[in-house]
């Protein structure tokens, strides 16, 4: 054999050995897997679900009619007629039966006769009272005449007094007015005297000024003469000065030529200086004369101004004097007129006083007549009291009889048994001819029910009371009507618990259906509390250990027990408040044989189509 052949044989042996080892290892692993599979516990699981969960409770209730009335007779008598029987429908106010009550009918006739008698007596009393009232009216009419006369006399007295007061006031006013006018007359006299004095003063002053003006005119004429004389002297002095100046110039020239002597020149110069002096003196005299003239003219102008002022004052004073004279004349005329008018109120006052006396006498006469008429009225009214008393007595008897009649009519009305509402007669316990004793009757004549709607009454235990509210949903079923339910809501709640049973009565209203009848027992499923988005598991998944709720979950192919805090439940599903994750599979079937850590074979719960994790 060659070397290569040996190598191939060795390689083939190694491959065969390896394959044999692999086959042995695979078989051992398979046996181990089969053993492990055979040791796992089969369970059914479901994942927790978030959903709306409503806690419901079931109760037994009674179906009652909407209204029910047991009709008893309120009057004792015989059943005369029966108009309805069991099962008949009736309307509100419909007569169901009539009782015959002969005694009450007889009493009714007696009360009517008593009313007729009382009415006759009342009419008789009314006639007597009307006659008495007519007498009273006549006496009062007689009284009104002197009363009117007394009122008129009183009015006349008041009018006379008012007139007297008015005339006295007029006298006082007239006296006061006359005194005022006298004062005005005296004031006008004083004003006139003052105006005359004011007129005399400027007149005297004007005369003095006119005399002074004449003296000033004389001074002005003298000053003008002095001015003229001084001006003439100035002219002469100027002429002499010109002559002397000419002569002095000529002599000076001649002296220069030695045509004259020095003495002659000095004489010419002295004549020239003398002429200059005379000219200056003449100018001074002219100025003095002009000054005197101006002063005289100023004095004349001042005197003229004073004279003008004095004339204006005289004119003003003259106007005042004329006005004062007119005012005095008017005041004198008003004073004389007031003195004449003041005598009229005095005469009117005296006449008013006489009118007061006359009116007082009329009042006294009218008062006497009024007292007499008043006495007659009192006597007639006293006589009218008797028919009034008889009328009141007759009216009282009539009211008493009418009240008795009304009472008897009402009692007789009780002989008719009427339906209190629309409904159906469910019971009838009497026949025509039967005697009905209103006091000792044991059963009602009829029982009437209104079944248009129904009421279901339920007693709720104390533990569920906090969760019951008006509007809670309810599902109603009747055992004898299997497969049928009726949905409704809580309509009313009693606000207290019954002490004996510690329950609270609630009412659920239903529309009437042919199947439901009053008196049936109803099974009521009442929705008490709703949690939204609650984490829920089937109630079958719970394992109760005393008061602790637990469940098994599948983690890594093994069962693990977890303690749960549960909330509400609806009988099939329970709310988990704590202890469970929302994605952990929960064992629903097979948990009775489980312990924590046991391997499990998880399959979906048959009651759920949820996917199961392992």
C-alpha cells in the first residue's frame, strides 16, 4: 500500500470517528430536550388589557305601577250601581260606583227647606231695615239743612272776620302810607330849600365876578395905554439914538481930520450915550407895560372862567330848584290823596265789625236747629237697630243652613266613587246591593293602577350606597321572561337608609311593555362605578390567599407569583392597580398546580385571541 492510500484511510477513519461523536452528542441533546419538554406544566395565558371597566351589582327589585290607589267608600250606604269591573280602563273623574244613602238625602231636603225659611226671614228683615233706613235718610236730610245753614253762617263769620282783618290791615297800611308821604313831603321841602340856597350862592358869586371883570377891563385899558405910550417913547428914543449915532460918527471922522475939537467929540459921544440910555429905559418901560397888560388879561380870563363856572352852577341849581318844586308839588298831591283815602278803610272796618256780629247770631240760630235735628236723627237710628239685629240673625241662620247643606252635599258626593287618575281597575270587592260601612270596611271597593309607566324599587346595601347616583345605568330582567332585558336609569334616590335593613331605596322608571306587569320580581344589574383606561385581567387569573390577591405571570418560560392590588370588577374582569406590568402574560388556566419558578408551556387562553409570549 502506498503512503497516499494510508493517509486517505486515516482521514476516512477520523471523519467516521467525528461523525460518530456528533451523532452520539445529538442523540444525548435530543433526549435531554425531550425530558425537559415532558417536565414543563402546560398553562393558558393572556396579556393585561387597558379598557373602560364598570363595576356592577345585581339586586332583586319589585315592579310597581306608576300610580296605585285603593278606593274606599267615605259614606255608609248600599251599593246601588257598579259601572266597572276588573280589567276595565277608566278615566280620571269617571264614576265607578254609586252608593244609595237615604238618610243623607232626607237631611239634604231638610237643609234646603231651612235655607228657604231663612231666606224668607231675611227678606222680611231687609224690608223692615229698608223702611228704617228711609226714616234715617229723611231725618238726616232734615239735619243737613240746618247744618248747611250753620256752615254758611260760619263761612259768613269767617268772611266777615277776614274782611275786618283786611280793612284793619288797609287802615294800618293807609296810616303808614300817609306817614311815609308826609315824610316825603317834608323831604321835598328840604330839597327845595337846599336847591334855592344852592342857587343863591353862585348868583352872588357871579355878581361879584362881573364887578371884578369890569375892574379888570379898566386895568387892561390902562395897561394898553401904558404900552402904547412906552412904545411911542421907544420910537422917539430910537430916532434920537440914530441921530446921536450919526452925529457921533460924523464928529469922530471930523476929529480924525481935526475938524472939530475933542470937547465937541465928547459932547457928541455923551449925547449918543444918553440917547442909548433913553432907548434902553424906553424898552424897559415897554416890557413893564406889556407885563402889566398880560397880567391884566390873565386876571380877566380867570374872572371870565369863574363867571362861566358860576353861570353853569346857576343853571344846574335852577334845574334842581325846578325839580324840587315839582317833587314838592307831587308829594303834596299824594299826601292830600292819601289823607282822603285813609278815611275809606276806617268806614269799611266798622262795616266788617257789624257783619261779624250779624253772622255770629246766624251761627247760633243754625247751631240750635242742628242740635234739634241731630236729636231726631239719633232717635230714628236707635229705632233702626232692631230690624238690623233681626236681619243679622236671619243672615246667620241662612249661612248656617247653607253650610249644613254644603256639608251634606259634599258628604252625599262621597256616595259616588270616582277614578282619581287614568288607569285600569285591578280589584273589585263589592257587588250591587252590598252594605258598605265607611267606618269598618276591611277592603277597598276598587283598586286602580296607572300602568302607562312602571316603577322598579330596589333596596341597595350600605356598601354600595356611595356609588349610586341619579342617572346610573341599569339593566332589568325578569326570570320568567328569559332572554329579554330592559335598559333604564336611576330616577330617584331616597336620601336616607332604612335603620332596620341598612339599605337605601332607589327608583328606576320604565315605559310600560305588554310583558312587564306590576307585582313581578325584577333582577336589576346596576352600574355603580366606572374607571376609564383601567389595567384589567380576567377574574379567573386571580389566586386568593386569605385576604391577599395573587396571580402567576410567565417570565423566561417559568411561572412567577406576584402579589396584586386590585380595584373594581364587573364579575368577569378585575382591575389591577399595582403589582403587574402591562406586557406580562398572566396565567388564566392551570395556575392551581403552579409554584414560583416552575417551567411552563404557555398557550393562548381560549377565551382570548391575544398573542402569548413565553
